[in-house]
C-alpha cells in the first residue's frame, strides 16, 4: 500500500495518508488545519522501524520459535 508521510508547513504537524494515484496526491490536505502547503517526508517501511525481536531472556531467537523453552 502506498502510505505517504507529509509535513504541513502551515501548522507544522505531520501525518500519514494513503495515496493511490497522482490525482489523489494533488488533493491531499492536512487533517489538522486543512492546509495544502505540504512537504512529502521521507519514511521507511515498518520493517525498518521495528525493534529487533529476541526471546524472553533476550539472548536468542524470538519467542514463538520454540527455541527459548517457554513456548513448548
């Protein structure tokens, strides 16, 4: 899904919105002030923002893998 992050110049708020095509991109407005003076911000896919997962003790593979001994 093409989810974009915008920064509003008028009220300095940031927001994310789904933009499917160029026509929709031209109609994006700030949900806080309805401003159209926006800057598209750089954002990474959520996989890059996620915290690394470890097991219950923090020293091995993620829980759920049956490797830490608590999910047997």
